[in-house]
C-alpha cells in the first residue's frame, strides 16, 4: 500500500492509487498534496479516486503540521537560545535551514524533499508559563541543517499540536511524567520553505 511504501522510503515501489501505473519514463507520479501518502499519475486518476480517498486523506492530513521555516527563524524572541548540541560528539550547532544536500534531496516528481527524521523537544508545561520567552519547541535533524525553535507566542496552533504529540508519544524527562522529546518523520515542501512534520506516530530514537 502507498502509505506503507512512503513510511519505508521505498518510493520506487509506489504506484498510482487510481490506475496502478508504476513510475517510469512516461508516468510521473505526484503525491496527494493534502495527505502526502498516496500518488497519482495525473488529474484524471486523482479526481476519479477522490470520493474513496477523501475520508482517509482528511484523517491523515489532520496529523500533519506545516511550519513556515523562515518565519519560524524570524519570529524567535531576542535572546532565545537556538543552539543544539550533539551528545555523541559535543559539537554545538547554530540555527539555520541550509541549502539541500543529499540527505534532504529533492523529490523531483513530487515537489517536495525526501523523508527524514526530526527531533522535537519541548519545555514541560510546569516549567514554562505561556508568556515566558523560552516557551517553544526546538526542532532539528541529524545534520543540523534544519535547526530552529518554534516560538509558542508566534505559532500557537503549530506549537500546541507539536506539544500534544510529544507529550503523548515522547520520552519523559525534566521532572515531567509526560514526554518532553520525540522523533517524527518530516519532509520539506516548496523548496525548503515549508517543513511538514508527521505527528501520527513517533519513530524510534535514532543513534544521533
């Protein structure tokens, strides 16, 4: 099934959810831009399959949070630390969203990047009042090419959804019985302008 293929990263095995056509020289698949879990070879198949796909699509889309990466960097309150550190190497990383590399290669047929994993770390609610300048979610990947803090004051809805998912699926700590950090699948859309994080479930903590 396409959703399983996407989760495993086996994009070559995906087929059109409408007619079953496999990708090739004359078949260019494009993801459904609402749920990003099924692909179609063209508008005709997408339109013909919409009634059957709609319930699943809406349910999956509700689990995706989309963040304007540049706006998130710009909205970070003055003095708020955005650095992250690798506990394996001790290296400290500055914030940013650098140009794409092989690790986040562009998906030519879908308009997005390949899937990768991000860590989302929050401050326990008991440690940060809503108006506190440190209230936010730190988001970064293994390469630290993606590395910023999503301020709750500027991105209230996105932060609330991330916070809920981390508390439900994440690893507890900092004196909190609920999760404070979790790892999720993500991808960039629109040439790294939008970071989309899949909150349906957390993934196993990677080595980094």
